[in-house]
C-alpha cells in the first residue's frame, strides 16, 4: 500500500527574537541537508546536539523522527511522533507520519485513528485524507479476505477483494520505513501520482489577463487575512464554497472568526504561485507562509476558484496537495 508522508514545516516561535529564529532556521537547514545526502548518523548527531539545549522544539523533534524512520528505527520513530502528538496536538503532520509507520507494521486500526486525528486538527489536509482512504481500502481487503475464509462459497466477496487488490496494484510499490520517510520539506516523499488517462487537460488562457486577475484576488485574500479584515476575508469565498470536512458554511465561518479575530498579529505570505485557468475556473497552487502570535507554519496550498461577474472567488481550499 502506498502512503505518503509530509514533513512538518512548523516552528513554534515561543517569543524568539529575529536573530535566534534565523539561527534555528540554519540548524534545521543543515539537518535537512544531511538527511537528503543520506548522512543519517551526522544528521542524528546534529539533531541530538540541538535538542540537548531545546528539548521541546517541535521542528527538530520531527526531524529526529524522520531520521529514525530513514534509519529503519521504526519503533523509535513511532515513539518520537507519538510524543509530538501529545505535546503539540494542534499539529497534523506528526499524526500523518505516525499513521504511515503504523501502516508499515500492518497496524491499520492505529493508522486510521492517527489519520482521523490529523484531519480533525486540519480538515483541509489533503494528504491525510488520501492516506485515510488507503487505510480504509486495506481494512476492506482484510475484511473481505476473512469473509472468504469463513464462507468460501460466497460469490459476491471475491470480485470485491479482486477490485481492492487491483487498486493497490495500480499504485506505487508497498511502503517501507526507508523509502517512504520524508525529508523535512513540505513536499511528499513518494513519487507524484500520474493523472488518469481520462483526465481533461485544462485549456490555456486566451491571455494573461485572467491569471493576473486570479493572482490579484489571491493577494487580496492573503492581505485581508493578515489584517484580520473578516468581511473581506470571508467575502473572498464564493457562495458555492465547500468547507473542508463537510462542515456547514456557518460553522466554518464561526470557526475562522474564532481563530483569526483574537490574534494580535497575523502574517500571510504567498510565494511560488502557479495558476492554471480554464474558462471561468482556475486552480492556484502556492507556498503559504503563515505567522501569528506564537506560530510559524509553511505549507503548500491549493485554491480552486470560479469567476463570478468581475471577481474570482474561492470554491475549494486544501492544504498539503
């Protein structure tokens, strides 16, 4: 079964000054570089050296879990990610990577529970939703296999089991502790998924005007969020917007107000923006750097937008895709 791990790109500032924050960023970058180079012993030494002085730092602890996973120390990695979920239950990525490790051990009930927590923490975490689908499919495969053992004459079970097995055969090879471990970036560790043969290819925009309009709408959305202008922020979402997790629109808006309005400081920066326009629909993918009173988070964001009159409005939003 192919499951993806996304690495944590979250730094709890805890009142650090600018110079201290930059120093930490250099430490993370060095450990990342060593992991990517396969120098796992050196990476672990650097991580342990850092954590000796800052034992609660979530980013470096996550990196340590990545190193342990890459090194084949699955039990140690599980312990590291599990403790992170206890100390920082608001972060979805440790739950996701914990689920991947459980799945490698065929502990699919534990994997399901961890992914459900990741999604509860961040309902728009696309990777966790995909992984949860994989886990449910694996659980279904086990259930169908058990049903055949108990009733080999049940003609309705075998086609279902075959369908599930074919589903996994189409995907990537089975995950293992080394090959699926993520480097500490915001990108997925597994190979990109090929688009299905029937997937429509978006037609190019007739001009760059539509792309510029979409970009302007996204920047206005980010600025409204940064300034905590709730009318403009919520107004960036169209009437057909589908809140993540099937949440009701009113409940979603109330939750967003509760998260945004009390903050004394919010910053939202957009970079690496890629926009595809097809008639009156557009898809924008970008890197989002979010900072607030005590949180600094970098993630990949996807916005699906439609043109309504002379405005481009958000109709779907996902993180980690």
